[in-house]
């Protein structure tokens, strides 16, 4: 339902300030489980938004408390800083998360990735700032690109080739062991699948992401041979 205004917009004076203030309350007839806002849940989501939109400043203030609690989220490093946050306290390679970006057919892609000393895969994917927990074509494109690039570099490494069975290739699971990545795409007309609308279905996005990853990841590894050597050793 559309909210009904209490009164028409009216001028109340002049000001140098510009912007919009929106206030809302959860409707208990719709949100029947709870209408109480959870500080930690909101905190997590606002931090995510600040990482995904570098430079934006979000001030989160909880005035329900006797002494209001306030947190400011602002990350100039964007998703690269997001990856650093996710890998905090771990041994990592490279020292600074890799960042690549590009635009094709009005679809913007940003990717930051870094490996750590664990073997768990941690890839967060987003479409228009929506967390696509079920993945979709953008994530498929990323996985295909990484697997292809890793195997191409493996072919050129005679020492590591000896450790492989004849004609054996690295699998997707091999190359994503210990990988932490944040993938963010901006799609003008996204098509989401499933009941929760958290899986991207646009087929054209897959190829765009794969192509970008192939090109820029290859360039980075060519310029940083020690990094790709260490990642391949682990894989």
C-alpha cells in the first residue's frame, strides 16, 4: 500500500541545505513477527552499502538508548576495503587485494579478490547493491573466468605441471580454495529468479564478467609472477 500524506507539501522558510528526509515505521499488520529494529542487522547492511559505494557517508544513530549510539560508515577504498575487512587477521596474498573494473553494454562490473591461508571459499556477489545470496549469471561468469585463467598459467609452469596427472586440469574448487572476493555489478534491467529474488538471470552478464576477468586477471598475473606461482602451488 502507498502511504498517505498527512498534508500537502508547504514552504516553511528558506535554507542553504538540500536533501530529503524520510521517516517510516514498520506496519504491524504486515510485519507480524516483529516491528523492533535490530541494531546489529541494520549495522551489517549499512556497512555493506558503504563498502559497495565508495566515498558515500552513512551515519547510523540509535536514539532509543538513553545515551544514543552512533556509528559512521565511510570507505574510500570501496570493495577492495571490503575484502580487506573480510580477511582481517589472516595471512593473505597479494598484500593488497586485486581490483578490476569495466563497463560494457551499460553493465558495470567491479571485482576485488585476495587469497588467504585457509581453504574456505568466501565470495559475496551483488547486483545493484542487492546481495545475491543465490548467485546467478554474474557469479557463474566470475567462476568460469578464474578457472580458465588459472589453468592457462598452469600450462606455462613446467615445474607445477609435473605434479599433475597427464591432461589433468585444476577444478573450480581447486582455484577457489582460500579465495575471498566481492563482485558487484550494476545492471540497468536486472532479471531475478526464484522466490526471494536473489539470483541474477540475465544471460548476457555471464559473458561480460568472464571476459573482463580473463583480460584483467591475466594482465595482473603476468605482471606479478610470484603471486600466481603461490596461488597455483596452493591450488
